[in-house]
């Protein structure tokens, strides 16, 4: 460890889940906090950092690098080498560097964070009801990446050119969307569409509201989300549930149900504090919880079982759809029984129609 007074240079390499989780912006802001100069860079193998400044500042920087890392980051190993100062005048995020034969763990997708959720339902926010809202703390990662290092041109967002407002946030070190690769808004991001089973786009001023109306009417929808399609229907409608079973060729296996909120889930199920933590975590898994007596879910959801697989909305599209429908929804994998999940539009029209 260097002394605390002399200006020193530290070269740091960090391995783990440190790409796509806001790690470089975090390093940038941490360096600014300690008046350190240098750079940070994504590579195919790790995140490389070079900082120089007062020894005490480097010591504090290194300590905070592990104790205050972004919530989605997982640091497996850090290596530090000390050398002579290179005379850097500022700190910057360098362009990513590809290194043949090396690899990096990719962050899993993460459920919509509280800050994005607040914006999603704020009528004054420019991302109000934007079904693809995200930031460095949440949103798609693994399912949009095409190659590492993790940068927008290496993802399925490469063809969506950011509007000036999104670009300004992306470039602002003080913004939580600083270098958030999937960032977008209604002006520059993907758009929703509602089609029939032949693929004909339905004329709609509000595809979300129309989709919710179809669910309330007992219809079955294929909903494209992170990682592929889900099949959805009203979880309180026994006729819809049985039609879904017949079409999916799944006669008995229980269905998981997506609830609008934890409060709604507690109306149907008994949920412990540990289960609450799982349901509301960034992983947003399906959690098996005891069903209460006299619930109003369709009997065909989980035949002869006393427990139910429950999940909360984990994408903004899910949040919006459940808010519009005001119903618990069956959300099951978009496939015929025992087949792989359908992920592409054309395949969905062929296999799920």
C-alpha cells in the first residue's frame, strides 16, 4: 500500500459482474470525489482502472471500490499494482477494448428499480408509461447483449439512436443513466404494437389499454418481454385458464401468477418476511407461497395444491399491463409443453397462434 502523502499511480483490474451494472460511472464519480486522475476501461476480461493522486486518496478510493459498489455489481477479484505517476490531467471513461480469448461474466437482467417505477407512473415525467424504461440499476442486460465488452453497439439497442435528451443523460456523470446502455424514451426507443394471431397489427391508440381489455374479456395473450414470450390470461377466469391448458398441452402442472403488487399477493397468499425479500429483490423470482382459504383465483391454476407460485412485475411493460388490467395474471412460458421458450416475433406467430 502506498504512503498517504506522495502522489502515486495505481493500476487496478476488477473481475466479476462489473459490466452493465453502472460500475464505470461509479468509478468515475468515486475518482472525482477523491480528486484522482486517470481512466477506467471495459475489456473482454475485466474492468481496468488507472488512478493517480495523493496516497491517502488512492487508499480511500480502493476501500470504497469494494464497499460501495453499485447494487448489481459482484466483485470476485481485484488486483492492484503501484507505479510512478503518468501525469494525467483528468479522469475519463475510455472506449472499451476487446481482448481475444478473454471473457467476462455478464450481468443478469434486473427488475425495474424504485426510481424508474416512480418515473413510469409520474404524468409529468417524459418517460411516463414508457414500457422500456431502465437505468444503470435495472433493466435488460444478459438478454440484449451480443458480445463483450458491454457497450450499446454490442447490444440489440444498437439501431436505436438516442434522442438529444437521452444522450444528454447518458453523457452526464451526475445522472443515473450515465452510460446506461439500454437507455431510451418514447421518442427514441422501441414501440409497442398489438397484433392478432395472423400478425396483422391492430389499429390502436393505446396497445396497453387494449391488451388489458382483451385479458379482462377472457382472451389469451402472448406478451413479449425480456428473454422471450410469456402467455398471459386472467388468473380468476377458470374458462380462460382451462383454454390455456388445452392449447399449451399442459393438463396438470401448476401455473405461476403475476400479482400487481406485494399487497395484492398478500390478499391471496400468506407471505413471510423472507419470501417478501425474495419477491421484491432485483432478481424478482417466482416464489412458492401458501394459498389462503377462500381465494378467488381460478381452481385450475394449481389443481389440488395448497401453494401458489407468485411473482411480481419485473419489467415496466408488466407493471403497466397489470395496472391497466387490475387483475392477477397467469404468466407462463410462451411455448408448447416441453418445447423451448419462443423468443422471436415470427416464431411466436408460427408456434403460439
